[in-house]
C-alpha cells in the first residue's frame, strides 16, 4: 500500500505543471494569459492532425529566441516563404485568398518560395 502512495506522489511531482497558478510571461508577440495560450495550443496542435511539428516543438506555442523568427527585411512585416504542392493546386486560389486576409490583418507577409529560401512553409495533401 505504501509503495502505491509513493508512486502516486512521485508521478504527481515528476510531471510539469501547466496551469493558472504558474507565472505567465507576458510579451507583445505572444498570448497574454493561460486562456489565450490554451487557445493557441489547440489551434496549433488540434486533434485533427492538420499540422506536423517535429517532436521537440510539439508542445510549444511559439519561439522566444528572435534568431529563429522569420526575417522582416526592415519592413516590420515578417516574410514567410511558402510552397503549395501540386497535390493541392486546386486549393491554391482559396489558400491565396486566406493569405490575403493575413496580409490585411497581421504583420505577416507570405511570399512564394524562391531558390534562396531554405526555410519555408510546405503545404501538401496528407492524412489528417
């Protein structure tokens, strides 16, 4: 019986705590509360599996280190190269319409991928 209690206590304290009591770092570029962070996490990592992330970024809602952010070339607007795979070319007009909304409402600027772009968003059809 005692070992069950010890295992339960060890399990409880070995898991990281993610809740409202934990201090929240407020920034101009990220969520302002745990509620907003939860919404962002669900949007990024929903149950549908619509987006793929490498395992080390699976639980992150953003990257704080500015060296890993998309470059803005002095415009104040982050340029994000993208490529639309032929498997979803029929959706390209809809995707470009959505991109136009991002251009109107955010500081993001999606640009078609060129030879110089080594990091880019790759859109393709897959299960999920």
